[in-house]
C-alpha cells in the first residue's frame, strides 16, 4: 500500500511499521510527529504552535540540566579517574529523560543520570579492566557501602567507590525530605545483587564455566541493571508511593522482570548480530545454541519470541491494573521502550541512530521543522 498513499499518511504508516506507538519513546515520537502533522492539510495551526512551544520550553530545561550534569561529570575527572570506561554522559541523560521527561522530574533525571553513569563505568570495570582478584574485595566493599572499606580495594578503584558513597549519601539526604528514606535500603540491596551478578560472570570466565540458559538469564537480567534503575526511579519520583505499593511493584508485578528480560535479550541480539559481544562474554544466543543444539537463526528466533511474550506481560499488567496506580509502572514501560528502539549498540557507539535522536532532542530547534 505504501506507494499508493499520500506523503503524510505514508510517513505515519512507515514510522508505525518500524516502531509501533506503544513501544516507542514518547518524547522521540512527539518530536518526529510534528513535521508529519504540519504537512497534513487539515492540521490545526494553533495546536501545532502550542505543541512546538511546549517542546521548545522543555528542551531548554533539558539543555540546562545536561549542562549542570556535565559540570558534575567533569569535576569527577573521568579521563584520569576512569580511563578504562566509556565517557557517555549525554547518552546517560538520554536514558534518564526516556524514563522521566516531564518538567517536574528534574531531580529524578539528575539522580538517574548519575546512576546510569555509575552503571556504565562499573560495567566497564568488571567486563574489560579489573582482574577477578581485584573485583572480589570491590564487590564486598560495595556491599558494605562504608568509607572504612576504601583501604581494602585497589587504588585505581577508589575514585569510583567514592562516587558510589557520595551517590547514596545524596539519595539518603533527598529521601529524608520526601519521606522515602526506608526505600533507599532497597536500592542498596539491589546494588549488592547487581555487583554480585557481575562477579558471577567474572567467576564463570575465570573457571571456564558455560552456564545453562536459565542460569544465564537469571544472572544476566540482574547485570543489565534494569531492576536497580527501576527501583531508583520509584524512590526519586515526585509522587508519594506507599510502602505496600513499593513492595508490590518490586516483588509481585510482572512488569519489572519483563522489562529486564526485554533489555537483556535485545542487548544480546544486538551484540550477536553486529559482532559486538566481547569474546569472553556469555550471551543468551550462545547459551541457547549450545544447550539445545540449534542454529544461530533459531536461537535468535527464540530470543525474539521471549521478548514478544515479555511485552505481552507488560501490556496485560497495564490493562489489568487494580492494586497500584499506573504511574508506578511507567518507568519500567519507558525503560523497555528505550531499549526496544535501539537498532544496534548505539549506547557504546552512538554515531548513527542514537546520535540522530540525541541531536533531535537536545540540539536542533523544533522550529526548524517544516
């Protein structure tokens, strides 16, 4: 039907076939729709004017926040303190606005950006730089989360450990104000689980272990850090969340594990398809091929099938929300959207799709659309 459609409808159909609305990042979808809507002959000029004004004002807010966070990052002296890590602050901020883009979530975006930056540096530390013998005391130190553990870790790890301590001190201070101090304990527990899952991968590598698929998934859905990001999102949300709701979302909701699975499997598919999986890393594709003696195509097909089922769990949870307000599930949905629209490892090598998205959201003026 494509060639038979007029230009504006053709553009909408093409975009919808690539990224259905419910799996697209709302801020990205809105920005891309404006020039399409503008070319529809029957468009409402006043509505378009206000839509552009709203986008422009919020874009300026995002630009100021990003400048403030850049100063924070530069003060950490990443070149000297984290020479082994990717410098991806802008991508980290994009991740944060993907979860919470609205103007009232300024504090949440700041905290989430810092967390994703910490996750990125830590991921590179465990995956590509530190030895197993160095990682064991570092993992123990993160569990203690105490300045007294500083002497137990290698000297080059201390700047990152100090960032961990400062981050939790800041979160505790802010959570005291909004009545969520008790929830920070859950974030610390999840951080411990996350670093231990990294250590488990390092242990597999050290002893040449090829994990079974379910063992890999159980561990890798923690290393992907979705659960940590989502728990933190609830802690820093502007809205008050009762203890019962907080515990239900973490322990009973299908949305959080489904989001983690989507993130994990999509990351593995991308790494495998574009040969960006580090040689020593396990992946669902490799594990499934070995365990079930199937082809690469069949293993990728199984990964996509499980992703589709995970989306069904998320959709069903939204259709049947009874115990909790919808807004507590939105961070998990939005995080799944962020991963779902990636075409390759854009976070590490953001020179194509993600670069264009970041430029569109943070650099180009919405008034340039026509």
